[in-house]
């Protein structure tokens, strides 16, 4: 899928403008605070995702013109559809004139984004890697988001009971099938992610690395349901003593190593950024394998901290991906790379132009 035309009104600092996007690689160049992230955020919302930073929906409406913010897009590709997103105190989405949910829209237009903080995928806490996996799994199967929500609700309840100094087998019984489902699904996606990483990383990273999922204190048993019960039995005393739930998908992590060492120790910042981008591109491959649709890729400040060679490698890899990629950068020199294979857009004070 790809954005063919967009139009926005009253969205943050963005000036109303009709844009006909290039089907391949697009680069939005502009100084700080010009509206690059806002542009990518508006595009991401048109694909059914939420705000980049937590806050009220009302904060997305232009401060000087209270009312509604409206985003429009025509998508082409595996399907030709028009999408309208209206934002005020709540968000409403319509696809081809009919109201629909964000998760349904995400299935029509799979979109993966990489925000400047996502470089922490390699060096940050396990929660960041779990979020990455959750985002990918939910893009492919909307039911995943529902199961995750149910699991988190049960987990909160279990922790509440543990804090009260009790242990409740009924909660465990309710949690077990959901935990087993999440573990199985995550593992199948990580297996595909490894295939995707093999395909994309040779163009992007010059070092070998290993990836695997580390399931939250799970003992090895073929059947994940059995593994959940057996691991819980093993950790029961410790859970009661520490008053916290220690076994389950909420403790999962993606183990990323280079020559047996954690990647965050073994790699420079630029290398970590390249590896994070490789993960993002590999996840786009997974979406393509599973949904049989080309994903749209949104990248914010992805070339920061890369040397000239790294930037050229990345641009080449993005160009050759055959996906629609829209990337934003403050790096004015990027557009001047020789034979630059992208459509360059300029943004200044919220006004986007060719
Ligand atoms: N609701 C709003 N109405 C009007 N302006 C807003 C609103 N919300 C945010 N802004 C402004 O949008 C401006 C641009 O933000 P954005 O994050 O897109 O910049 P950027 O081009 O990505 O900058 P940087 O290169 O520094 O990351 C900010 O200066 C912010 O004050």
C-alpha cells in the first residue's frame, strides 16, 4: 500500500496542503521545529496509529484554530481506499465513507514507524523491545492487542493479590491460556523476524549478531501451557516472598548479542542505530510475509549519528526495498548525495512543498 495523496487541516502546526507522495522513497527535509515529526505523526494517524507522545487528543488540534483537526488520504496499492480521520476530544475514522475502528484501518494499510527514541531498542530496557514486538504482532493480528489487554488486566489483579499477601489459583487459571497464546504467537513472529533480519541486514550492518526471544522465566517445555504452570510452580515461593509476578510474557525480552555480548555493550551508537533500523526493516518484511501487503514505512531522524557511508547505505537499502518510505530529517546535506534516489520535500513553519 502507499499514500498517493494527503490533505490536512488544523493539525498541529501543519499548513493545509495537498501532497501527491512518491510511490517509493520520500525525504522531508526541514529545520528544527518546522513540523517534520508532526507530518510523520499525521501520516501514522492516517494508518490507524495513535499520537507519538502521550497527551490529550485535543493537543493535536492547531492551538490557534480550535475546532476539529481533519486528515484525509487516498491510498493505492493492493486496495484503493480513501481514509478520513477527524480529531477533537475523540478520534473518528472512516474508510471509503464508512466509520471503522483503528485496528481495522491498520489491517487495510499496514504501517511501521521508527521515531527518534526507537534507537533505544538495542540499549534500552526490555519493555522497549516488548513494545516493538507488541507493535509488530498487533499490526499483523488485531486479536493480539485484545489478548494482551486481557493478560495485562489479569496480571494487575494477580499483583494486587500478591501485594495483599495472598495467592489465587483462579487468577492463574485464567491467565495461563492467554499467557501461552502470547508466548506461542510472539515466538512465531520472532522466528519470522530472524528470517527478515537475514534478508535486510547484509545491506545495512557490517557485523554479525544473534537474536532470540527470552521468555519471562519460562522453563523449557514443548507445550507453552504446561511451561506456564511448571514455571509458576517453580517460582511460587519467590513470587509470594517478593509480592510480584515473575513468570509470563510481561517478563519477555529480545536477546540481541554480538559475539556473545549484549549488543548495547558491543556496538557503537551509530552501529546500534543501524541495527535498530535493520530491526524495523525486518519487521516490515514480516508484515509483508504475513499480510501479503507492502507496508508503509515512516522514519523520523533515522540518519542521525551515521557517517556519510552509513547514510548512503541506508538510503540505498530504503530505495531498494520497494516499499513506500517517508523519512524526515534536519540533515540538509542528505538531499545533495550524488544521484539521490528519492523525492525530496521541504518543510518550513509547517508548510510542506516539493
Ligand atoms: N497543537 C499545536 N498547534 C500548533 N503548533 C503545535 C501544536 N503542537 C505542537 N506544535 C508545534 O509544532 C512545532 C513542530 O514540531 P515537530 O516536532 O514536528 O518539529 P520537527 O520539525 O520534528 O523538529 P526537530 O527537528 O526539532 O525534531 C513545535 O514547535 C510545536 O510547538
